[in-house]
C-alpha cells in the first residue's frame, strides 16, 4: 500500500469528484483513477460507487477513511521529526476555536509556533464552541482550545488572556438606537437572535443570566451558528442580540452597537487543556501562548465564574 494511493483516496473521498480531486492534487485525472483502482485491487474491495453523474463512498471506503487519515498524519509527523528533531520539538497539537475571543489571539499563536517551533504541526478546528471545547479536550479529541469561564472540571487547566465586555447589537432603525447606552431592562420583550442552545455557547448563557437578573427571560426568535450570521440577521431586522465587545470589528449595513449603562460583569476568555497531558508539543505551544497573551489586569468582576 503506497502513501500516494492513500493521499489520492482521501482527496477523492473528500471531493467526491475525480476531476476536483485531480486539480487539488495537481495531477491529471487518469492517474487519480489509476491510483484508486490500484488501491482497490490491492485491498480486494471497491472503495467508491461511481457512474457518469456521481461518486459515493462504499461501506469499505467509509471504513478506510479514519485509518488513512491517521497514516498520513503519522507520515507528516515522521517527516517533521526527521527535519526538525535535532533542532526543536516535534509533534501535533489540535486547537479548537470559535467566535470572537480567538480572532486576534489565534493568529499570533500560529505565527509564533511556525517561527519558533517549526516541527510542531497545528491542527486548527473551527466552529468548536465553549462547551464542546471542554468536552473534546477532556476526551482527548483536542489538545487545547479557546473558551470562556467557568470551567469546573478538575481535570482541566486554563489560562485567562482577555476580559470581554457585553454589548448590544441592534438594527440601525430600532427605536432603542436613540439612546447612547441601554439598560438591560430596555431589552425586555425584544426578539433576540442567539447561538443554538445545544452548542454550549457562553455568550448565550451570559445573555440568559443578564436578562434573568433584570427580571425577564430573553425571547429568542432565531438561532444561528456564528457571530457573523447572528449580526447579519440583526442588521436585517430579525431581532437584537447581546454579544461581546471583541465582535465590534464586524461592521454591516443596518447594524449598530450600544454599550450597557447597567453595570454588567465581564466574560473571561481562556485557553484550556488537560492537566495530565504529557504531550511536549502542547507544552511548547502553551509556553508560547502564555508569553504572547499574559493575563490582563486588573481582574474585573466576572459574569460566569
């Protein structure tokens, strides 16, 4: 079984199109078909159902996906070990992230790791929200991730790198935009757009907590998977949203932001990892991250402790 055959198999499996897989691999299409046929012949199974209109994985093809991915990851790690083993740490670190809190921090970390520890391969997994990050780090599916406090599992450690204020996003023609600052009570009865309840979003949890402290339950009329989509819906007049100050770089026609006049505690943005991790590559990445992102001071009152 040749590495190039596995690489070709994965490209076709992900694209489900021989032409697109060939373009992605910078190959002509006939060699791509030949690689797949050679792999199928060696394994004695059919990996794809294909006709003139579509390509689909067979059961055997689906079963090969994860093992093939692991082989290619190990090959890449072996290459890095050979190239950088004498000059630095080698290994792979998977990082989960989503939302605004990682927008500035993550590029700083990735650039510094690639410069200072080129033997470390960073696997970045987007759309991984706070609650999911904790569970996946604990399960070993991620090495570290971006989330927010509170973190109550004793098997996790964290590093605070930012405190985020809550702000309100409104359609620009909303009557409340006539005020420079808003009380939380001003939002009672308003329709809200928010993250799905099932994704473990700390921003959604904070929205609910702030509203309950003001004596009402937020009326969520629509959910969306990310801040940009939520703010687009707000700009379109679907509703309002409570979000964090770090998203205010998103400027859309029809959208405006307002701060709270009510004293509202802040959210702590953190990096989280397993206490018992023995991965030296992870420790190297954490050392870089803590140097780049020292804890801000003074510590404010936190909304979710």
